[in-house]
């Protein structure tokens, strides 16, 4: 769905607004589990996860770029997401689009 840019809005702000729009329109069952949001760039994944955390969501980033995230931090994010009941993982393809994480109810590409 198309979203118009708002004055002064960043790409990540638009992402948070898009996520909230999808959440508002999603059926209840889709919100009773985990959410995966895939992004193209590591910087987008990390910034969007931080912004979602600041908005009150339980969110983590997962990126394969060793300059942006260590293997230890990736593993911590993965484990925390898997333990959560309704968390949000914002990831690049490093997480794997074919991953099988129990409880994922909504997958978004941003």
C-alpha cells in the first residue's frame, strides 16, 4: 500500500508508521505471535529495530554485516526473539527468509 512521506519524516519513521498501519489492519491471530520484518540494508534493520524499541515494542535486529553486528550479538538477538511470545525481528537476508521459527504469524518486507 502506498504511504505518503510526511514533512521531516525519515525512512525509518515511515517504516514504523507502515508497521503500525499493517498491525491496525491485520487480523487478531496475526498479532498473537512473532513478527519478522526483512529489510535490504543492515543499517535500516538496526535503525528500525531501535525505533520500534523506543516505540514500546520488543524488537531486535539481525544482520550479517560483521562491521555492524558481531556474531555474539546476532546469536543474542536470535535467542531473545525465539524466547519471546510476540517480539519483532528486523533482519536482512542473513536471518534467512526460509527460517523456521515457531510462533511467527506475520512476515513483512520493507
